[in-house]
C-alpha cells in the first residue's frame, strides 16, 4: 500500500522543542490507537493528547497492509 497521507499530525510541544536539523518525522514520538469512541494520537515525549477522533458509531474497515486499491493486483503463481 502506498502512503496516502495528505497532512501529518504532530505534537505542538514537540515542534516547539525540536532541535535544529531534525525533521518532525524523525523527532516525533507518537502512539496511535483505537479507543472505545474512535482513534487517539498520544505524545509519549510530553505525555499529552495530540488528537482524539470520535467516530460516532461509524463502521470502520481496516484495509490491511495488502490492500491493492491504489496499485495493480499481483498475479497469482500456479
């Protein structure tokens, strides 16, 4: 699966304290996981909530790491 992320999520405190020459991608220390209501992004460095997405009971489908929606399907071998 290709990376389809259009906008990254960062901890505002991490961005403010990021050393020169470091990128947000290498400085980030985030945990992402499911909650009873949706999905939460947590900053491990600052022990704070970064984002909390409540899905209001919407069905969520995991496409998995073998999702081929954005690339040609693999040919099966005999």
